C-alpha cells in the first residue's frame, strides 16, 4: 500500500559569503524496505532559504560539484532516488539572485523501514441471534506484527481505510468492539513510534448462528470451533476451542471448518464420516485416539466416489475399447494399466479419457489391472484383453 512521504526538517544555520541558508534533513518511509526511495528535493526550498525568496538552491551529489557550480546538478530533483541505501548526504548550492553570492548547505536524506504487516485470518463468532457479538480485535496483533518488537509500534483499529490512512477516528475500545454489520472489515494501522512510518492491513469479523450448519456437513457451527490454533495439525488439542471459527482449518486448505464440508481433506464428506449413523459426526472415533474421525485424514471408512457411482467397466474381456459406466457425474482424471507382474504398461491422461473409455487394442492378449483415479479416490479392476 503506497503512502504519503514523511518529512522531518531541521534548520541549523550555515553562513558563507554573506548568504545565510540552512542545512536540512529529509525523512522518507520506504514501501518496499530495500533502502531506496524517491525524494522531491524541491519541497526543501523554503526551509533551505528560510523563507528568503531571493535565495535559489540547486542540488549536487558532491561537495566539490556544489562549490564549483556548473551543469553537474541532480537532473530531476523532484524525483531523486538515493544511491546509498538508507542514508545519503547531498548538497545544495544556494545562490542569492540579487548579488550572485552563494553558500553550500548539507542535505541529509534518511530512508526508514516501513513496518511489516501480516494479514490476520479474521474472527467469526457464533451467537444465538447470529447478528452481533463483542470482539477482541487485539487478538490479531501477534499475527499482524510477526517477529517485530511490539514495544516499537502503535497498533490502532479503524472502521474505514480512509480513517486508517489519515489516523483519525480509531476504534476506541478494540478489546470489546461490537460489530454493526456482518461481515465487517476492520483496518489495522501499525505505526513505528520512532519514525512515524506506518503500514495497514485488514481482516473481517462476522457472526453466525451457533446452531446453524453453514456448510451442511451435519456439524453445527458451534462444534466447528475445534481448537485454538490455525491449521490444527495432528498434535492439536481438539478440546480447547477459543471462540473463533475463522482460525479452525484442520486440513490447511484455506477454508475454515465451519465453511468446509470435508474438514480433514481426505476426500470424504464430513457427513459421510458419521460412521455410527446417529446424525452427528462429532462423536465418531473409530480408532479411539480422542480425535473425531472427521478431523483426521488417517481415518477414511466411508465408500469412495467409485462405489457411490455404481462403477463398472465393459466389455470385459475386451479386444479394443473398454468403456466406463457410472451413475453420477464422476470424472476420471487418470487411468493406468499394469501387467500381471505389476509393471506399468500404459497411462491415459484426463484429456485422453474425455470419452470415458480407453483403447487397449495395442496390448497383447492377457490379464491386466486397470487403476482409475477420480479426485482422491482410486479403484483397481481386473481387465482381460483378448
């Protein structure tokens, strides 16, 4: 996000040849933090001249060039990029137009780092009415600041981007903020207390009904808050909800569990992992490890896509083209044919399978196995070629 340049000017006096002008400093915030930025040196004219309209500065990279004058001036002073990272001294030759006397002053150019910000995943609460809740916006700070020292920054929250950029009308009580719409975007301004450089990020807050089932997976929203960390992982404690549905993403696919109908990413819908068939997948733990089956990909007992599709291959035996038949919109993505000894003899891509068939007329007569893949499901069938 591009920001206005930040200028801090100091005015110690330099007097030569009866011409009084000021040394100055210019401070700029660096958006990409590479140590280089553009300076509009023309903005320094009034400060260098101290308001004296008779004094006219021109700008040089070296003291010698400034003393000699001439044509070695900085060519585009309104767009000067420093050539030394983070700090550089340049010079201004200041000429009195009435007498043509001059003096040379120093200009210190400083490039300051802009705070780094990491976007926060957001906050989603469930309530009875599914309309409003009280949010602690500050739980985002450790993520937003990352490894930066929090004592060096001022973190403020705003309702609009314009307010955040202008640093006006901050949210007065970020620890207990009640949303006025859902979802609602909150803007976070991180400002360096020393330099005044700042950066802005944002995240959304939202409210859903606790007993609703946003993704239709037979797990109510309130039960989707399975842990107090994002991207839960295998070693997570699934019995310590933190009240935020937005940071629960068990399979790390970028979709929070309350919106994801396959929370463990194993290709089996959460509703199909209700192995005891009581209408509630949260109480199924077939391997007795205290993690519900629908939250761990290692447990996958439901039928796969091929079985749901009532899948078959015909004709079999086959002499030229084998066709696939199924009852739903199953899409075959890859087919591999193996010889009886397990060696791979032929592979078909999804493009080659567009007609839901494979041509095996070039194979010698014998017994083969054909392995088909659809999503995360696979099936192997015996194929007899004659």
